[in-house]
């Protein structure tokens, strides 16, 4: 779902860029492993704040990005020429299986009506051992009057942190126990890794109990 005017202002500004660069990037850096020279994908890249982080902070070798909003892609293109950008939806990724070492989601899946399908797509395009790094917003946050008044999000079928992590685990992405919560738990930031060995049990039972 494309951003409305208020949320476009909120994300396309230098303060958001600074928070991403100074706080979210370094935090995800502790979970991302070594991505120097890696092939990475950012879903919902917006105006391209994350792309610079992937290049400069993570040292990614090949950066791909998608967004459903062509205006956002044009902004990202102006700011960051090295990335391969496409207009596509996170729930139908135009990439082959196992194409990426890492997939980044800076606040996108809570905008996607079929976010479970998007998780399954992310899993599909990750290599075994590949990592999914995310910053996401909970249903409780989206239900607050302030959010509802100013921003447009799908109303149905949003997720709590536990439901999100359960879905990752079901799809074969084992969530890391380290999770950072900000804004009183409205936003959670973490990572998961694709388990290569089908004999290693995922830890979904733990998260299932909390979902
Ligand atoms: C809250 S903004 C975040 C933008 C950027 N990641 C950032 O952190 O500044 C969400 C972005 O996701 C994009 N988006 C929404 N639904 C999408 C979908 N189904 N597939 C891909 N991108 C989507 C929007 O166009 C928007 O650019």
C-alpha cells in the first residue's frame, strides 16, 4: 500500500535518514554478520535512505531494491545510482530462489496486505544461511487513534511482534533472540537466519506460545 501524504513527509526527511543511519543501521549491523561484497535486497526502499547504509556501512557488493511506488523509486535513483531498482511488490518478488545473502525491511511489511506471502517470498529469495533484517511496526501501534488519523495502512490482518516472529519461523527463518523495541514496543528491530538443515528444528513453538 502506497504511503499517504503525511507518511511520505515522515519518511522522506533528514531526521528519518539520521535515525536510520545512526541508530537502525548500527543496530542491525550487530545482527547482519559479514555482508562485505554480499548480494543484498531492500524491499520498500522508499527514497533510498537504506541503500546508502547497505553500501557504506555493510559494504554490500551488489544492491538490489524494490518499491511499489514509482515516485519513491525515482527519488532513490537520484540519490543512489549504484543500486538495481525495480517497481515490484514485496509479496511477488521478481528474483530467483536463493538469489540473496540478505534481505532488509525498513518498516515495509506492515504496509503489505498479504504480509505472510511477502515473508514467504523473502524466504524463497534468501540463500541457506541468508539473513532477514527488519524494523517493523505492531498492530497495537497501527490501531492507535494518532496513527489512524494521520496514516493509511491495511486495517485487517496486521501483526504483533510474536505473530511476526512465528510466521518467520514457520517459513524457515529462525528469529534471533536479540530484539530491540522502541517507542514502548510499537516498533521492533531484529533479524532471522534461514536454516539450511531441515533436521534442525525451528524455534517456532516458543513463539507460537506467545502469539
Ligand atoms: C514507511 S515507508 C519506508 C521507506 C523506507 N524503507 C524507509 O525506511 O525510509 C514504506 C515503503 O514501502 C513501500 N511499500 C508499500 N507497500 C509495498 C509493497 N507491497 N511492496 C514493496 N514496497 C511497498 C512504500 O511505497 C514505501 O516506500
